[in-house]
C-alpha cells in the first residue's frame, strides 16, 4: 500500500511542475502563425497577429473550463499610432483574469505575443519570434494552468501583450486599464526572451536568469526622490524589493536557477513591457535569459557568411524555460496568497541607540515581519515578527541600519518589504 501512496504523491507533485512538453507545443503553435507582427492581418484565421491572439484567448478558455470557470477571458483594445504605425493600428491584449478574494488587488504576469524581423515595419515576411517572445507567452499560459487549480487572496492577471515591438503599446494599454479600474498592483512580472541557454558567440549560460528592476522609481517626483536620497533607499524601491523577493524564492526551488538581480530597469539602453507599469508607480520587473543571442533577435531568416540568423524554435532550451516558469509560478503564488505590502513604514530614533518602527495596518495581515540589516549590506540579515503595527528595536541605531516591514498572512505568505524612512513633514 505504501508504494502506491508514494507513487500517487509523486504523480501529484509532478503535475504541479511546469511541463516542458506543453511549453514547447505552445511555442511551436505561435511560431506556426508565420508572422505575429502588430501590423499583420487581424482577421486571417491562420496567419498573423489576429490568429495568434484568438488562439491565446482559446487557450485561456480551455484552462478556464478545466477549473470550473475560474478564469475570465477578456480582450481589451485601443487604437494607437506613431512612427512604427503611421496609419494607426488597433492594439489588443488578451487577458486571463483569475479573481481572488480581493478583486481589486492584483498580481500580473505577461509576455508579448507580437514578433518582428530586421525591418520593424515588415509585416509580411515570416517572423517566428520563438524566443522573442513566444517563450514569454508560453510561460504565461503554463503559469495559468498550474495556478488556476488554487484559490488566492489576490487576483492574478495573465496577459499576452500586443505591440511591444511597435512601442510598448499593449503594456501601455493594460497599465492604463489597471489605473482606470482602480487595481492595487502588488507586482508585475514581465517575461521577455526567457527560453535560450546558448548566447552570442556560443556562450552557454544554463544556470542563471536575469531579473531587471529599477531602484529609484520612475514615478517619483523631485520631493519624493530627495526623501529617498536622504533615507538611503536607492536599493529598496518596490521593484527592487520585488527582485530581491524573487531571488529568495528561486533559492528554495531544488535544481532551479540562480537569479541575478540586475540593478537597472532593463538591458543597457533597451526597454520592455514592465516600463509603463513603472511609470505609474507599480512594482514591476523583467525576466530575461542569462546570455542573449542577438543573431536570433529581430532578424530576417537567412544565412550570411556561414552565420545563421533568425529567432527559430531550434535555438531554444525548453528545460530552461520550464525553470524560469517555475520561478514565476512560485512568486505569483506567494504574492497572491500574501496581504498587500504596508503602504508606508516610518522610523524615528535619531540621537538614540533604539529605533521606533511604525506602519499602518494591512487588511488580511495576521502579523508583520520587521526586517533590518547594516547599511553596508544589500540583503536583509535579521527579522522579528510582531502582531501590532509598531515596535521598538533596542540597540539598533537608525543611523547605521536599514529597516523594512512586510505583511504576513496566516499561512506564512509574505508580502514585499516596504522600506522605512522618516515621517513626511507637513
């Protein structure tokens, strides 16, 4: 009897792991649409961006039926125009919304469904977009499959963005929608180019994934930036706190990847779909592979002087993509189960060896975790759980210590850490 029970337990555990087979099948389907350029056909049933978006919506519908209707499928759209769409184009995002107990607090995971070749205006030639960014869309669908079997406090929004390559218009659309609907966004995870392990020049990097995050917030005004400067919080904005949480979560996954916290919003001089969320003050990060292959990004399919160009599926590593997916799933599960982060944390204790820490109550919090570290460390070193909304840290001088607070659910799920600073003087 025991061997049967162990086998059943193993099968159950396996079913909760990202499926390499499903990820590969979804990428292959997306590649099969030929091009997913934003300016390609929106009505052709087999080729172009319209066919790809309809397929993504159908995948969310199938997943919803499997969980008794737990995912609401929505397609939001708006017309945009700009240098990369001079005649204008209707941009549509495909959403799978998994309502939580709190419909207004959300965590978002996304990837962009559009693709391109060398000429950003070329909407006709084949643009497989296997890694950029069918990999991210496949990850989003697999996260929905795994997490839809559970109920969370926060609402999870799964999204396939359009028009990333034309100007981040799909993410602009969803960020606007989040504001208009009054969503409290606890985190936004952008997955873009997350499925290869062989980079430019044959460099192999199969053990790391990069997570890009801002320190100083794009949404801060000058007064807020000056307060952060005075408090020393350059490495502890909400998005950097999200990146640090992801790093910690990844470390608990056996056989997983090392998260490299990249201390800038994106790759040097480049951008992605998390940026419109950053501009509106939402915590947001970008996942991307450890070593990019630029011969396989934004390239016409060709061979030139022995070099093969093109973003094709044969360049991908689906076991690696499954590991990136696992980190996303674990992060979403924790943050959707946790309360919101405290809105603020106030410190006092100048001219003292003790520090007073206080914060407003957070709905749904069973307790709070006060974390602190020496000023010369980037990693939290010490913590204390309290049930109230204030505490005194004896012999912890504020001059030499960084302090933050997270809200903790009854089951132990922990929010992001809110960095502590001086009270705002009126």
